C-alpha cells in the first residue's frame, strides 16, 4: 500500500468518476452492457458505504452511432449532434434501469462551457448537483452535445469531469479509461514502457510524453487527461487515471492500492469562487500592469489598484473575468473586475483617491480585489 495514496484518499466521501467511451462501448459503437453493469455495481457499493458519487459519462455519441447504423464516426457537427440526441436517451435509459435494480435514483445533468463560464449559471449548476447529492441521487453528467458547438464546447469529458469535481467540491477524481495509466512510453510500441505511479508536477516533458496534438497516441485521449489533471491539481483535488476494465478498480483505489497514475494536488485548495475564476470562467479582456503592480500582487498579496494598470484590452463590464499580464506579456493572474473597461481606461495610472473625481462615483478602491483574484503559479 502506498502511504502517499492512503493519506490523500483516506476517508474521502465525495468522488467524481469519469468513464470513457472505450470503457462503455464495443468496437461496434454499441453499449457494452457487461462493463456498464459492473461499473454501476461498483458505484452502488460505494454509495452504500455512505460515499457520494457524481458520474461523468461519455458514450452518448457512440451509442447514437450504433443505433443509427453509421459505419464510422460522423464528421459534421449536425451529424454528431444528431447521434448524441439519439444516444443520450439510450445511455440514460440503460443507467436508469441498472441503478434502479439496486434501488438507486439517477438524474441527468447536461452542461456546456457557457453554463460554467457564466457565474450565475455556474452557481445554479452547483446548487442543483449538491441538492441531488443531499437527496442520495446519483447525478449523471455529460456535455450537452446536442446543442453545443465548437465555441461553447467544454472540449471533452475529461476536462468536464475536472470542472465538475471543482464545482461540487469533490475530494477525489477518477478517470477510467482503457489503459492502466500514464506510461513512460507508448506501450503499444515499447515493451519496456511502464506505468508512472505518481505525478507531482505537470511540465512540457510530461505533456510530450502524453502525446502532442496530431500524434497517434494523443487520439487515445491521454493529452486531454493531462489537461484535466492540471485543473484538478490546481484545484487541490487528487486525480487518478486507471483502467475501467479492471475488476473492482474503484474499491481498490479507495483502499490505497497502487494502481493507475496518481496526480498529487497542490497543498492549498482553491475556494469555489477562485476555482471558477481560474478554470470555469470565460476571459473577457486583459489588464496590462507595470512591474510594481506585479510585485504587489505576487509577493505582497495585494489587490490590483488603478495606479498599476498601463493598458486595457477588450470591452467588458463589472463582474467580468480578465487576464492580468505583466510588462513581458505573460499572464500572472486572473481576476474579476469591479469597473467597466471604459472606466478603467480613464482611471488607469491614477491613485485610487482620484477615482470619484474622474468617474463621478467610487464603488471600490480596487479594480480587482484580492479575494476575486487567482495568481498563476510559476
């Protein structure tokens, strides 16, 4: 038993589990009932122990493809959306039937990037999911592929699961796939490849190991899982990539067994609002700041005052999330602004005592308050 794993995972109650298409469906695109039933049985057993599970599931498009008789995955967005519309019903019906055999109630929750980028809708989704969990209902979450287009898609269910884990304050995130974890090399072509047990930091070398854009290996989804792991680690949530084909995989993980690849989170856990600012929100503009303001934000933990701002990009209003960049053009933070972009243009470079004189009103001394800001880690 790995001590690190036991310490991180011991006593976790709320868990987000993401299951991939390859785990749920046959090569024909049709649902693998044996696999789905085994997964459901494991989840029910965990809920019987008093744990709360949010299930993020893929497979809707695949199930729809199988039902519609496509010979290959459709290439156009309308065809994919049509397949998702058919497959969503099939998938939920099967989950509902299997969970009902064990006396469990499920609820379908469909999300898009817009639901997570808008603060009000983000909170509505959070409240819905938390209420379902309080009622011992198992939420089954998927991206709303029937209405999502490229501009509003979360991108994949790996990233969706990381955002949902943060949304519900999950203590553990498990990505179930058709591989045993992240390998030191592609195991399909290198027999010496071995599973990496623990990852403490994600860097360019690790991303390259997972496969860059356009590589054959990346099409298997490991690249997207690394991106999801980065979000989870920064949110303070331990994440494991493991094989969904392994019997009893969830129970083994919760017992601290060293299977799959564990991504160890940062020590500090971002609060819900800061997680939304960092990962869920849409960036509406940029604030360029001088070296003195960079020092005040990063080293002294100060709020962003107008005097440190040198340039404003974008058209945005109060409550919008913006990127805060230093003199070198690198993003150092993200934050929620207190003023209109046009107002910030007028007060930038000025002392806060001048705000009311310039604008005719002053609601805040700060353009971005420290409590509404997330500093990027170097």
